[in-house]
C-alpha cells in the first residue's frame, strides 16, 4: 500500500504530481514500553515507505516544521495554517514545473491526457 499515491496519480494520467510530506520534525521521545518500541518500529517502516513514495512526486510540500504531532487536535488551526503557508511558498516551484512541462497555470488543469 502506498502512503503517498504519487505513482498511482501518474498512472491515472496526471502530468504533474504534488506530494505532501506530513512527517513531524523535531525531537522524538525515547520509547519507554514494549508497545512504544513496537510503535517506533512501525513508524520507521512507514517513514521509509513514505520516502520511497515521495520520490515519484514532481514536487513535495512539507508543512510540518514544528515539534508536533498530527493527532494534536488542539493545534488544528495552526497545522492548517502551516499547510496553507507551505502551499503558498511552493507556488513559484509549481509555476516553474508547469512552465517546464508547457502547461499553462492560467487555466484549470484536471490531469487528463
């Protein structure tokens, strides 16, 4: 199972594939229990899969630049704003990519061939 279905998007006809990397950055707590050790192993395997999947994307946006977690629901507004900011910051890279592929950014693009 792909964590980031970039190659699937390309198979379905997308000319430009944007991946979003939601892994947290910052310090990771040392596991204290057997369950936490198992969870850390699962996290490592998942991260390796995500890294591999992101290689299929043309552009990767990484909004998680803080020491937080996706399930920290008290910070949803902050997380959404970080995602919005990261997307806005990626616009110049996306425009260069579209120009390179001869795709106009002035008209809607739905990824069909």
